[in-house]
C-alpha cells in the first residue's frame, strides 16, 4: 500500500473516530438544554459509532485490508450526508447558523464535511490501489 494512501486513509479514520467528540461535546449537541434525552441518546450513539468505525478502520489498515479500512469510515460519512434526506432534519446551521463558517459562499456544514471526507477516502483508496497495482 502506498505510504501516501495509507496516510490519507489513516487521517480519515482518525477524523471519523474523533469527530463526534470534537463536534458534539458542547452546548449545541450533548449539552443542549433544548434537546430531549432521546435526542441526546441518538447523538451519543452516533459519536460512539464513529469511534467504533474509525478505530476499526485503523485496525484493518494496519492489517493491510484496504477495502475494509475504506468501507467503514465511508459508511459513516455517506450515511451522515444521506440523513439530510429524512423529513424535518437539519444540520447545525438550522439552529446555530452563526457557528457554521462560510467560505466563498459555501457553508462548511455536515454535508460539506461528509463530501470532503468521502473525497479524501476515495483519494486514499486510489493512491493505495495504484501502488498495489505496480
């Protein structure tokens, strides 16, 4: 496996494992007094799922199983993006628009983060496969 592909995939796995703590351990999510306990349960579940998928991805990456190492975080990020298709869902900007930065008119929200992480995952996979084909 390419060293560059391994680094990219490892970075995606680490971000998948830690992102929930970085993004949700605050007043907008787990400590949001407006959220009922059931909503907080689902958020905690998502945080732990990301941790499990990211750390499992690192395990499979270390074992040389590139396909599984790619699939696990990709499932997390793809399902995060797809969850916006459900009725009455919204990202952080729906409640805290001032906390979501814009770059060139594009909000750096959950959909943007999901697309970026999926693009990085694909890039890492291509780099890894390209090296393996040699």
